[in-house]
C-alpha cells in the first residue's frame, strides 16, 4: 500500500533552496500517503564543521559575492567522488550509512548533490539497493556537480537544462526530467488583486533584504520617499533587528506604518507574497519559483555569480522579471510599471502566470513515482 512507503529527503542548510524544495516535496508525498522525513545529514554528523561552512557561505552571500563566484566555478570542475575521502564528509557518510541501515526507506531524494555521490559509494559497497534521485535547485545555469553522480533520475526545474546537460555530459534522456521546482502549496496566487495607483496607492511590495545593507537601506528609503502610500513588507530574517535600527535613524520623522518586517522566527513568507503586486530581492531559486507559483513579478537587485544567474535569465526570458542594478534604476522601472493604469505591472503578471512554472512539487512527485514505482503512480 502507498501509505506504508517511506521517502527520505536529504537536504542541507545552505540558503533556502535545498530545504524549501525538500519541504515542498515532503508535503506532496505526504499528501499521497507516504511518510516523509527530511534529514540534514551534514549538520547532524558534523555540526561544528557544518556551522563553519555555513558561516562562510553566508559571508560570501552577504559581503563577498565575487568570492562565491570563484568557489562555484571550482565546484563545477571538482571531482565530487574524491571529496568523499575528506574527514568531515567521511563522518557524514558513516552517519548516513547507519541511518539507512537501521531504518531503510523505500526511496531517497537528494536536494543537495553531495548526498548522491555518497549513495553511489554505498551502492558500490553492495549493501545499498534503495532507489535514489536528485532534485536540482537551480535553473538554466546548472552546476555539473548535480548531474555527474550515478543517480538513476535527475529532476530539473525546466526543460532547457535537460537538453543542454544531456548533450554536455552524454546523459541518457531517461535520466533527466523537467519536473519543475518543488514549491509548497501555500504559495498560491491571490485571484483578484486591486490595480495600484500611479502614486503607489494600494501597491504591495515584498522586499527580500538579502543585498548588502547599504543597498537595502537606499532602496527602502527611496521607495518610502517616492511612494509614501505603498505598503512594503521586508523579509529580513536574522538581519531584522539591525535593519530596523538603521531605518529608525534614517526615517525619524516619517510615518512608517506602511513598512512591516516579516519572516523572523519561522514565519511563512507565503503569507505576504501571495497577496503582493511585486517582489524585489535576490535571485535565489526558491524565491524565484515561489514568485512563479504566486504569479508575482520580480525585480532582481542581487545575484550570486554563477549559481543564480540562470534563475534571473529564466525570469527575463519569460518576461516575468527584470534585473535592477541601482536604486535609481529601481525607481525608474517602478515608475514605468505603474504608468497608464499599471499596464506594465499587469503585463508582467500575465507573463509570469502564462509561463506555467508552478506545480513543481506535483510534477516532481509524479516523475519519482512513475520512474521507480509505476504501479503506485497509477493509484495517486
């Protein structure tokens, strides 16, 4: 029976993309009667080492994006199978081996590529025979690390990557599936949003505060000054207290009731995003595809070199988003979008809706079941 099946999702806490994809797929598989567990084996096995690497990643994201671009290029050319010899990764392997042997699932899904190479090693050892797959969490510009394991199935957010990766690495077409990026069902569009005024009245903006704080401050100040009648919801996470203090200094005499902070302590970003007219922020894959699922146009003001460039390219090709390189350009573009009864904003919303890039959780679940459990997939 389907409800006796267990799926183990192996994820990692770098950014939001890996965990959000795992959570969305877990939700979808549970809806279909499976028991789903998400495991961050790296954090569990090596908490101190993982904490250091996560701090390095966050430092690159916040302050040194050029350095992350260099690291990302090195990852693209690395031999990931050899990385398994490193002491920290070896401890992760031992931890995961014990978990799989003591409580074997019927299916393993990796939302971070390292785990697929660990499972390859287990397969070579002869004791591991559980089906496993990879769910890629970036679009278009996909790092080679995602596709060079022996995983029987690799699920990608969009079809262009499937074709290019198949040619580049001579991968059989049956292993690559464009199933969409898994997004939780909470990210659904509001059916009838009122058209905002040219002066910003009724305009709801969700602002992801992931760029350097100086840029975030300049953007918020400019938006409040140019459009005092708009509503801004800031997703700042752990930066909330610091950004709040900065804005209190810079906006001492301004009515800031229209500015709200949201997303700290596990608050769900789906709540403000699904009723927003516009998202402004970083080109992370989870955020981009959550915007696709809620039909919210995107203005990208921060891109990690290499890793996120494909996500931005996808938005631009679909007519669903634009890149904004300065605060001045942000105001100019917003003025154009709100002109003539917000015709430009309406056009972008129709474009992101017609792109039909939502439903990735169901698409990924369908791909997994049809590939590994065709008899069960016909029952769901």
